């Protein structure tokens, strides 16, 4: 169930990125035509803010991109932290009911009839319902869906703002791909992936390994063909994500674990799944098979035949 949920979440976000990428229409010259809701309400204001900083404060376009990215990330951060907090609380509570969930899933695997399968599924649903838990695992798609259009707008602002393609930042042409920025972006997201594994069970680490590798590889792959101005946005976003992951995993997680543990002491998980009672009769049949009554009777007959001889 969890793997399916993760796959659905990942595929849904990827589809959203593709959808948002088509919201900024470009003409034959490669520049936006000015049509589209995303462009007019998100990309254009961010692009204007970058241009304002350059024109009025004599900033470099690179510093303007960094500043706008940090401001947007700071505004979005409470939403991300709240989402992470809810996810961690859900995960900790899941550990408390895991024995019951495993028992219900074992019954589901051992079921041989449709009735047994339905009964096992009902018991599994009852475990979640009685303990006020979601079978979806607390995915929390809404905060991510709110953030994605804003991050996409930042991406397009860094790509299409007038003047960025002709600017340089510490000797790097922001209008052309930069291997230095590509490496920095890859390293930033690798570090973020490592930080996200701190303090989680080994089982969960194994399931996260593929995502930890895929995410940096995707950033590096896209950065190779993107202007350095866009890659600079990814570098800053990756560093900021590292900071946010550090706050959630290193600072918040121990407090949340203690809080959930105290809550579970006062309100222990409700016991829904009970040990199966049909195990004893099944085991009782085994000694009857090993007693070998036929061998005893055969021995008796053979003994009788020998006496008659």
C-alpha cells in the first residue's frame, strides 16, 4: 500500500510539473507570449521583482535570483514544516499499530476464500479507523500541490526574465549551461537526501534509496541543458531544502517522538486484531500424522506370521 501511494504521489507530481511547464507559452523567438494564468499571476510578478532589484539597487542578476528564491522559500517554509510534522506524527503512530497491521495483512495473505479475504480487509480497515489513522499514510498532497506552481514560477522567472541571458555571476554566464552550477546542484540534493535518512528505520531507508538517487540525477540531467540562471535557482533551492530537512529531522523529530510516546502512554492503541485461535487445532493434527499407527499394526501382523511359522 505504501509503495503504491508513493508511486501515485511521484507520478502525480511529475504530471503536474509537465502541466505547469506548458502553462508558459513561448513564441518563435523562445520568449513568453504573455498568455496563461501561471505566467500572468506568478511568473510575471517574480520576473518584475528580479528586474526591480537590478534596476533600482544596482544588483547583479545572480544575486537577484538568489534573493527572490530565498524570500519565496521562507514564505513557503511554514507550510513545508507543517506538512513534515504531520507526516512524522503519522509515521510514529503507525509504528504503534504496526503489529496489528502486520497480523491483518498476514491473515489477508493466508485467506483462501473470498469471505476470508473480505473479513481480513475489514479488520485492517477497523485497525486504522479505531485508532484515528489514515490508510493513505498521511501523504498530504495539498501542501505540495500549493508549492509546485510557485516553484515552477521561480523556474520560469529565472529562465525568461529579460537581461539574465546576457548577465554574468562570478564569471559564469547565466545564459549558458555551467558545469560548476550543475555540480553544486547535484551535491546540494545529495546532501538533502542524506539528511532525510537520519533517524528513520533501516527498512524505510531501503525503500527511500531509489528516490534519493533519482532526485539528484534528475536535477543534474536537467541542469546540463538549462541556462546557468535556472541552475542557480536549483542550487539555492537545494541548499534551502537541506536547511529545512535539518530542522525537521534533527531538531523537530526527537521532540515529536517524545510527544507521540507520551500521548500513546496516556491513550494506548486500541486492540482490534486478536491472535488467531485456529492455530492450535491445526498443530494438534501434526502429532497424529507422526504417530504412524499403520506401522504398529503392520508390525503386529508380521509378528503373528512369524509365530505361525
